[in-house]
């Protein structure tokens, strides 16, 4: 079956953003949404400022997008966009600032009285968003999702909508060169999770499968190269970063169609409660996910292992835990494990997979990977 919709113009390669001259098509005023450091460190912010100035576009910078962006922060950003009368938003960063940019664009167009209302409001279309990657992982540049941290539910929540697909994704690997080894690894593993999880979702199609099958070996290769560079204490090469960025965008296109599985919903617990970066949080559970999915889809599981270049399920765990810069050494006590299992098992990601797992299975996986804490 074919059913695929990904209305994002993707521009990739060196200089694709620096030399972009089409800003004027999006309006006269722009709000740039970014984190505290990465947009400046990567060079993308100064490229944006030069490009906007050259096009005669007024802009201001909202640089308060934190990791795992908070609902309250993006609500503030929306207010700022309205005050500036922004016509469009440029998000610069990893998944956090890109997701923040989408939510800011949604709030800007929909002035709800309190942040939580955005999830249930009849929203007019968000302002147009242009997405500039500085990490290679989340695929947010090609997805209609904005994943926000919501304190009242002690979890993340997706603000989704077709209007949240960025208009253009700018994928220049040069902007990822300054990403430290630990985040390079966690973002690469996140992308691998997207490709693999998407491969086992009920909504997978021929198109999403083709993208996942292309992305998996590239990501596995990129992860091995990045881990080897970290092991030697050398810099991660441009060619490796280029491969990771290209493949992470493909994997983002996969989940834009399929959604993600229990790896992500369980990972959210580790991020929210234990501060584990998103990709590292997912890494703990990927091998067990494939093992569970193999019960319903053994041929697919075999293909996934082959495409990742590993002999068995534990080979997946060895691959994603192969880098000292991203140690997987979290240990939780039994009460936390039980809480996470009971909260995660009700997530719709769990029901969306070809093999639906129960709470006891999830608890056993949690015990195996992150148990043993006092
Ligand atoms: P991130 O949270 O955006 O960034 C992680 C850290 O890396 C931050 O400290 C950031 O600094 C820094 N950084 C980013 N780029 C850098 C660069 N080029 N040089 C130096 N430092 C850099 O990490 P992420 O893994 O890309 O995004 C995770 C978020 O994406 C999570 O909230 C997750 O839920 C979400 N996500 C969204 C989707 C989707 O489809 N929308 C899919 C998967 C995950 P700054 O703080 O200064 O930026
Ligand atoms: Fe993810």
C-alpha cells in the first residue's frame, strides 16, 4: 500500500542555508528560535542574520529553547512572535529548538489563554517554519510533531498537525561539526531508533519501509565510525556527519508516517525523571524492542538485524552502547521501574506496533536494562 505525505522541501549540503536567498517569500518579519549556545556555536545563527539582513527582513532572536522544551517556554515564545508581528519562524538547533520553533509558530497563530489549551484548541494554521539542523538525529525538520515537556503530566506530549511540517529543512552537515561526541552518539542512536521502530509500526508502508531500509545501514555505519573516532580520541569526520545527517532525515520521514514505538515512550520516562538525553534514553530499549517485534514479524526482524550489520538482538545493544562518550549506566530502583512500566504501557505508541507488549514484559525489559538501583 502507498500512502505517503511529507510536504517539506529538503535542501542539503554545504552552504544550503548560508546561501539561501528565498526568505522574502515568507514575509517581512521573522522570529528566530534557538537554544542558548548551539545556534551560535554552529555558525547557523550568524548565517541566518546575514541572510535576513540581505533580504531586508526584520528579525529578533528567542534563544530560550531549552533541551526537551517546556510547554511554558514555547507559550512565551508564541507571545513574543505575536508582539514582533512575525510572519514566519526560523528554528535553529537540534530537535529541541526545532520542536520549540514549531510550537512557537502554533502559539503565535493561536493566542490561547493558557499553555495547555493548545492541545485541544481548534488551531488556525501555524506560522510557516524553516528548520535548520545542528544535530543529526530527531528528524524534526521533516516531521509534523512538536514534542513538548508538560510538567502537569510529568511526561512529554506531542503537539501534532500537518501545519507543523516545516516549509523547508536545511541540512548542512557543517553545522553539526561542533556537536560534542556524547550528543553526536545519542542523536545518531535516536535516528536509528526512528528507522527501526518505524519499520515495525502498523502504519508502515512500502515507502516508509524503503526509507527505513536505506537509513538503517547508513546509521549503523555512522554510529560505528563515530564510536571509533571517540575511542581513538579523534574528531568525528565530516563524511561521517554527512552520512548521519542524511540518514537521520530519511528516518524522520519514516516516523512522519509511522510514529514511534515503546522505545520512545519508555525513553521519555528516563528523560523526564532522570535527565537522560533523548537518544541515550531510547538506546536502552532498542534491542528488546526488535526482539519483541520479532514475535509478530520474524522476517522483518531478520532484515533489520542484517541491515544494522549485527548477528542477533544483543548485537543491537552492543552497537548502541559502543561509545564511551554515551555510557548506558543508569540504575533505577524497583518502584521507579514499576511506575515507568505502568505509565508507558498505556501510550498509543505501544498499541501502534505490530506486536503489542504488556506491562509485565515492559517491566522485565526495564529491570534488565536499567534495574538494580538502590
Ligand atoms: P537537543 O536537545 O536539541 O540538543 C542537545 C544538546 O546539544 C544541547 O545542549 C544543544 O545546545 C547542543 N547542541 C545542539 N547542536 C549543537 C552543535 N551543532 N554544536 C554544539 N552543541 C550543540 O538534542 P536533540 O537530540 O537533537 O533533540 C532532542 C529533542 O527532540 C527531544 O525533546 C525529543 O523529544 C525531540 N524529538 C523530536 C522529534 C520530532 O519528530 N519532532 C523526534 C525525536 C525527538 P543548545 O541547548 O544550545 O541548543
Ligand atoms: Fe526520537
